[in-house]
């Protein structure tokens, strides 16, 4: 019985670690050289809108470290291509950037004039508990809300429709979601099997 009490918490912890350690890797732009040679001034952001990024996912930037580096910046610096005060600077030739929290991330090129030509990227990261229908096109603009309905604090004022990346109200319930529920069932089955084995 002592060994069962030792094994079950360890296995439970292991399964929960697995539930949240499966971050995906995204090559920025979807192809080699997409970061260094964007097809247009907005091609990288169009690529980002077609993908869904979650906490613990990774962005892979490919570039020549002799001529460029990637800067993570604030929204204000992103919009003005200001390179003087970055949050972080990445200099590895095949940089793997972890998206460690939900919310927007802003990246620009440090090379002279490249940000102004479209070598910049905005990525909106969703939390683990957020699940939404799969779709590749932007959500349609909502109908005007009834006058008695107060705007949700998650969205901008009612005059501006929410962006496709913004989670709808009550989209997170505090639960672990489908993956967490599946892991919990696996843990319960494993505990039952161990109890049968030891008793």
C-alpha cells in the first residue's frame, strides 16, 4: 500500500505535465525565408491570422544573424518600427521563441528599413482553456447589440467588432478543457488498475 501511495501522485503529476507540454512549433510565415522576404507588407500578419497560437507554442524565426536579428517590442514601437527599446532581442540563426503567456506579441526586424517594408509580425496567443470552432476566415461582424446589453470587458467598445483572435465571453470556464478531462479519465483508470494490482 505504501508503494501505491507513492506511485499514484507521481503518475498523476506526470499526466498533468503531459497535458500542458505539447506546444506546437510554427515556422514564421509558413515557409523558409518568409520572415526575411515577406511577399507583401502584410503577408506575415495574414499568415498569423490563419493560425491559432496557444500558450507554450513556439515561433521559429529563420534569418541571417550577420545581417539581422528579431526584436520583441511593445505595440507602440511595433506600429512606428522603433528599434531603440526592445523588450527582447533574439540573435540565433534559427530562433525558437516560446509564447509563454496569452495576449498579443509584437516582433520586428532590427535590420535597417526592413520593418517598414513588412518584416514585422503580430501574434495573438490564446490561453490553454480557450476552445473555439475551427475556421480559416475571419468572423463576420456581429449584429448591433440590444441597448440593454452592456459591452463585455474583453472587447473594445460596441462601435468596433471584436477581432477574430479575441475569445468570446465566458469562453474559459476555469476547467482544464477537453484535453484536461481526458487526462483526468486516464488517471482515474490508472488508479483503478493499480488498486486492482496491489489488492
